[in-house]
């Protein structure tokens, strides 16, 4: 994984912090308050570990065994390197353990285990074990085929256990101010079309309306949805500047649209190039506004 993707995931953290749906987060806090600890937590597609930092900051639990899984060894290596530095800067003591790190502060202690694995292989290997009290997937479920993935993922959650699925993309990508509305309507449709047609290892993956599909699938499964709500990314300049590293985040988003649509039959290459240059220039001038619609869902497995 390139260092740029690591920087992108780090830059995304402040955008995600703003985006997470407060009502769904509070419902998670409430649901966790009654749970015996240590809590066994599994995060799928954990990237560089920013959700671990978020849960520690929020004090979601006193004792937890947190397994952070990602298919990308470079990202897991970045998480291993990043967490001790983050911990030291935020008053946590960290110690290296056989499988990861132990992070302690006052009466709180969390054991983090890092796993490099494909999530499908990992959950298949646990079929019938149901060891997890809480399953997390953040900015991840729009990358998988929900009808096949959800039953596999929920199968490893113990009956009565929770799942918290956040920032699942749901069908709106918008850039302001508008440059060429008719072209940008086509651009958005073509970009979303690439998500709908995407195949991973020859199999379907997520689609451009994964957020709403996630909720619809869950409502047909033996689970109780405890809370759900929007968690849109909204990045805008404040007095001509973007907070933290969010200008970098925006450059990557614009490039992602560019890469997805390069060679696309419905998008003229010269118009795409002009659009990309104009959007990058707007970021440099602190003018671009970016919106992506996403959904958060909290639920409990029944039976
Ligand atoms: C958009 S990133 C989000 C990372 C992290 N949750 C965050 O928000 O910072 C998606 C992550 O899923 C991981 N991923 C994709 N497919 C996977 C798979 N089949 N098994 C495990 N991880 C996977 C990628 O390596 C990447 O880290």
C-alpha cells in the first residue's frame, strides 16, 4: 500500500469524526453500557487503526480485546507504528504484546491484536464459533457484495452481540460550486456506475447505493436494527482554508473520480481533464465543497 493511501486514511479521520451520526453513536454507547467486559471486538477493514483511536478517545469500554483486521499488510504495519505514538500523545501507556499492543490509561486497558487477512477467509475460518461481542466495519461495507457478505460477517457475532456499520456510501457525490451542471450530472452517474460494475476477483462487490441496501438487507435478517442515520462527508473551507489535512483528502477524492473515469466511454477525456484541473485548483484556492452521502447502522444479532 502506498504511503499516500496511508496519508489519505489519516487525513480522512477528521472528516469521519464530523460525519459519524451522533444518534447512532449514542445508541452504541447505551447498548455497550450494559455489557460485561472485557468486550471482544472485531473490526473488518481496519486500515491504519483510526477507529481504535476514536473508541479509546470516547472511552467506549474499560476492558476490551480489539482485533483489527485488514487485508493490506502495509496498512496494518502503519497501524502498529501509529498507535504507540498516538497513545503517547494522548496519555495512554502502550506496551508491545505477542499479537499487538496493550494500551492502558487510568482504569482502562485495551488489548489490540493486529491481523493481516482477507475478511472472508477469516470469518469462514470462524464459522460456528461466534466469538465476537461487537463487529465494526467503517467505510468498508460498500466494498463488498452485501447479500453474500452480511450472513458470513454476522455469523461470527454471538447471539445478542452488536454490529456497528458506519460510513457506508449511499448514492450522492456532489462538488460545489457547480462548474458545468449537465457534464457533472453525467460525471456523477458514470462514477457511480463504476461502483455498480466493479468486480473483485471476478465477483460482484459493493454498489453505489450500498448504504440503503445495507439497511434493507438487515431488516430481512434475524437482527434488530437499534439505530440508523446519515453520516455524510461534508468538507468545506473555513476562511479559505481546510482543517487538518483535509485539502489532501480532497485532492485524493478528486483523483479517485479521475482514475475511475479515465477511458470511460461516456466521459470525454479532454472534458474530464479540464474538470479535474479545475477542481484541484479550487482546492488550492480553498473554494471546493465536497459532499458524499453515507449511512450508519447499529444493530443486535438475535438467535
Ligand atoms: C476505504 S478503506 C477504510 C479503512 C478504515 N476502515 C478507515 O476508514 O480508515 C477500506 C479498507 O478495507 C480493506 N479491505 C478491502 N477488502 C478487504 C478484504 N476482503 N478483507 C480485509 N480488508 C479489506 C482495505 O485494505 C482498506 O484498508
